[in-house]
C-alpha cells in the first residue's frame, strides 16, 4: 500500500531472561559477510530485495527475515522509508530519554540490511539488476505502474530474471479499473465492507483499531511468495504475485460475506456481538466489562448454572442457539442484567472453572506482562545502535521445532549496510565513491586506509515469566485474579487493590554488553 495508519502487574513479579548471543563465524548458505550471524529459520538461503515501505510490504519481509531470509531493504537516500518519520513515540535511548528512532519503523524492520539507493536514475537501476542476479524475491508496494517508469516492472525484468518471484502489494491490484489509485488502510476498510459491519447498531460505521489490511496484505504476500518458491522448485520459473489490499479485505469477509451471499440481504451491525452466536460479546459486570463466548448450547447451559438461572433453559427463546439469535433483542438485555449483578473477577473465575469461554479485556501493558505471552517468547529485547539500553520488541509468532526463528539484526539505520552489501556484490571501493558523489547511493565513507567496520555483536533476549508465574497461570481461575481492564480504567474491577503496574525488565537492562560474548554461560544456548 502507499500508506497506512497505523498483563497484569504485580510488585512481586519476577521475570527471567533467556539470553541469546549472536555469533560470527558459522557456516552460511550464502555470502552473508555483512550480517551478524547465520540465520537458523526455514527460509535461510533465500534472498529478498525489498523495495517496499511503510507497513504492508515491510511487515511481510520482516516475517520472512525472522524465518531466516536475507532481506536487503532499499531506501531513498537522505530520507529513507517514510515510517522513519512516523513519530512520536520513539524508542528510548535510555530511561526517560527518546532516541531518534521511530517506534513505528521498528515495528516491521528488524532482520534487514538497509541500503540507500536512488533507483530513479539509470545507475541506480543497474545496481538493482546487479542485486537481482543473486536474489530470489523482489517485493514492492508502489502504486501500480510506478516501477515500470524505471525499467523495474515485472514485465521488464522477467526475461532477464526468469526465476524471479516478483511480489507487488498495492491497494487495488495490477488489473481492473481502480488499479492506478493509491490506497490507505482506512480507505480499504471502507471499500471492502468491513466498516459497514463494524460498530454499534445505531452508531456510525467504525474502523478497526489495527491497520488490518496493510498487515493482512503483507501476510498474504508472504503466503504467495512461499507458494511461488515451491512452484519454482518444480518448474524453475518465477512469476508475478499480485496482491491487492481490496481483494484481501473482500476475502476476509468470509462468514460475514457469506451471511450476505446466502440470501442477498444486508446484515445489520451488531456491535460487539456475533451475528450467528448469542451470547458471544462484551458483557457488563458490577464493576466493569468482560468477554463471554458461550458458543454452543452446552456452554450456555453451564453459564446458566453459574448464574443460578437454569430456568432459562426451559424458555423457548433461550434454550437453543437458533432461538437465542432470533430473539437477540430479548436475550441480550436479559443476560446483561444477570451479569451486572456480580463483579468481573467473580464471573471470570466461576466461568473458567465451569468451562465457559470468557476473558478479560486487556491493555497492551497487561498483554506484555501476561505470563502466557511471555512464555511464548512474544516479548523480546535487542541491543540497538545509538541506544544505551536494550529496546523492547514484539517477538515472532512463528514457532518451529527444528528451524527456529532468530533475531540477528535490529532495525537498521538508513543506509547502514550500503557499502558492505555492494562490496559483497562485486563493486569496488572506487565505484562506490563515484556512485556516492553522484547521489546514486549514500553511506558514511571510511577514512582512507581504514578497515571496514566489523558487524557488531547483536544480543537478543526473550523476556520470560518466572516458573511460579507460569504455574499460577495453569490453575483454573488464577489467571484472572490481578487483571485490570481497559474498559473501566478508573476501577480495579476485581475486589482487591490493584498494584501499580511494573514494566517487565531483564537483569541486563541498563548496561551494555561489550566484546565477544560467545563464551558467556547462557541459560539457553540455542536461538529462539
């Protein structure tokens, strides 16, 4: 796309940190001399030339990078990816002091090497083609036809690079009457139908809180690329993967879309409710809100037992799934009055004990202190150049038993790898100086006679919950005892004082690691 929008606390919380030290000198599947370590994921050996920017493309290429692909991110000299300026907030240089690195940019740009290259000029286009000689994939998200102007469209490259997988992520695709329109995530939410079914029944159409179709277009791009790589393994031929954000948004209507297609009738908005299941919604409590998902008749009967209202199972408006949907106007208000009688914490503990789907509504600070989230490695820390303390990042959701993801490079400075990438691809020092002086590339030149800077040791750490926390989370009802809810931020909601939230920290926070740490005795030796 052209653009996009964008656990509970305890004073006694103990957090362990699994440290992984990234080392040099391992066997590589390609000449990764400019990288800090060998990738361990299932895409190790795949090289991606990434011409995308903002969110849709970069989120996809970061996913591939986490899985081991070598990602070369091409950025405009001097300015770089637009999302470098999508700030504040910035990641912290040290506690209480901002760095100059936008949090938005860091969200989708780790495990990449940045080169600053002007490919609007013939010399820049030649560099792109030189890099493509050893690349498997090119991914871009420019408006349809933009790269054709520079001889870098798929039709212009496919004869010279027949094995190239060329992935385009655009708002409307490379065919159809809207193909030349630019797109933004909110426009796609509107045009793809999702806004019309989101929001309270008597309110205005509502967008989602996430840049959903930027992110899912990037995800579909990765799926398409992997499918095309599999086909190339059999045929030797590449192809164009054409991903349209609008197509993705229409496809993701799924059951909601079929609700319309079944009878060709518009569906009214149901807010936080489910169009086909009741109750499956936000429920009010005595002191807040919670989620109740009684998604079949057995669960609803167990809910009635917890509520001491088994008489509802004798009421023809309540006793079957179909009846509850048809009589939503009666059922929902009646259930709301029932759940208002007890606190959120009471409902969560009793419903969980009886096997009824339920959950608290969490703020991000609570999510990143959740012992289950931590046990899954979804909060990591990395050393970032220019920052005095490790920065926190969201971990990869991809979990492999053998070819584990690893975090090799923090989000790069603009053009940080220009010199080394081009040297590794056959360019001499004098060539680089000529290209730099003419504005085709940009990097910080070294002093005459000095050695090329060595790749820094990069450390990545999974922030982990303690064994005691994880054991408590496995006990029924114990997971909800100290959860606060964003739905009622002024109330603790759980019949107990709420301790002030304390950010998870590692024993390494606040001090930098120096030198070669390959011999450090680590709690976990393998990458994650």
